């Protein structure tokens, strides 16, 4: 939240980072409060307390899958977004949508088509992109070996970091902007779905 907000503040007139967790807000205020046009507040994403039509752009990166009621979240997004505003939202991509995902912190995960349908229920125009991590042949081979994705549950972070470094990539907590590519087209190997939505035709 803090890292992304700082990047947005480099190009936006005013940026507000919000999180329900006060410890996340405190961390962001200590580490990412480098610009006068950036602030952080504690807020519930389904009842933010913001005024109607307050924001021209709202970014929500890998948050919606943590919501018990994603529809209530989207209603709140529409309320605080200006009529011509843009909503940019991402979520992990899965092959089959699942209301009981393996990740204990997720209430729902979507495949590309179902996620597009969800967002299209609230916005007239929805463009879908895929987020891809830059990989090497060695990192792809190691991921294929770990079919059940046990590494993130069984291995300590320092082991994951060393294995990633040895395979020529960075571990997820250490990713930089240059490690990510977002593009349209075939999303079969995308790790996340990114929707850019608005009511502008």
C-alpha cells in the first residue's frame, strides 16, 4: 500500500493510501511519507467514509479477493469515484473460479472471464490485462517442480529468497517494477488479472 502509493504520488496531484489495518498505516507513514501530496488513512474498503465522487482514479491491487462481500466493495468504489473516473483493480488469476480457495486469507478467487463479468456488472467499459512476472528458464523449471506450491507454506523466506536469486529472479516480497510486465492478449500464464474500468465509452 505504501510503496504503490508513493509511486502514484509521483504523477498524481493528490494520493490517499487506505488500509483497514492500523499497523499497515503506521508502517506506510514511517517509510513512504516522502511527498506533500501523499497521505495515509485507516478505512474499511466497504464503508470508507469518503465523500461521494471524491476520486478521479481508484487503484485496488490484490484486495478484492480478501473481501467477504466483493459486491459491497464495488458499490462503495462506485460511490466515491467521479462519474468519469477510472477504477484499476487486480486479483490473482486462477484457472477455475473458487469460493473456497487454498489461500486462507482469500474469500474468493476468479478466472479471467468471471472477474471480467464481476467488474462489468458495475462499469460500462472494462479492459482486461494480465500481469506477468519476468522469469528465467531456471525459475520456470523450479516452479514446475513445485506443482502443489508448497514452497510458500513450508520454506522460510530466506530459503525462498536464495532459491529465487540462484534462478535469476527476485522472490515475491522483493519484486521491483522492472520485474513485472502488464499486457493484453493471451493471459494463460498471467499471475494476476488487471481490470481497467470506467463508465466512459
